[in-house]
């Protein structure tokens, strides 16, 4: 069962089942577009301070990357959400679109923003009961994404 889409929502993700595949044959419809979206910037930074904190040395590696943190809300298809996250933590490219059902669905990449799931990751990927619709057994999960081309997300929203 696909997520119930509310208020005319047509947002979602298309993704592959393998990090090396270019066939976007999986779909994850969102109940509502991405929520609580926050832009982010990440850079590898190493700081060394003297014991009295009067001197500080900072080393950064590369110029960093832009990311977004957003929440997937009102998910009533728990298994499809878990499958979506399972492929995301394996590093498959994911294309976010606000017109998922009107875009290309024949396995070719639709128009949208191609990105990778950065967080959650690890041995266990957890979801939580949705803060407003928990009594309906809906789930939510907060995720961090990075565009595959390293660009900022300014054109996405």
C-alpha cells in the first residue's frame, strides 16, 4: 500500500535498487512534501587549541558540501518507508521531485534533484511515531541528504 497523499501532494522519490544502477525503478510517494527543511553545510575540520586556550589552529580539508535536513512525515506505509531507508543507507542515488507521478516512470531518471541519503545511517535505522498522527500508526523520520553534484539546494526549494 502506498502512502496516502494529502492536500494534492505529488511529491516523492524515485530510486534504484543498486548503487551502480541507472534504472530508477522504485518509487516512494510522500504523504506531504519534505517538512522542517533546514539547509546545512558540512566540512571536515580539525581544531587544535593550546592548554590555556590563547592559541588556536584550524585545519579544514576541502571546501565542504551543502546538505539539507528534512523530515518525512505522515508515513502510513511502514514497510515501504523501511525499504526506502534500506536502499538509501546502501548509497543508491535518489531523485526527489514534487511531481513524482507526472514525471517519467519508465525507469529513466525523472526531472528532480538527485541526492544521496547521508543520515540516518549505521547498524540500525530507526523511525519514530509521527508527532501528530501517531494514533493512526503513521511514522516520521528525519533525514540528511547531499546532492550528487555537490551543489547547494537553493534551486530545489
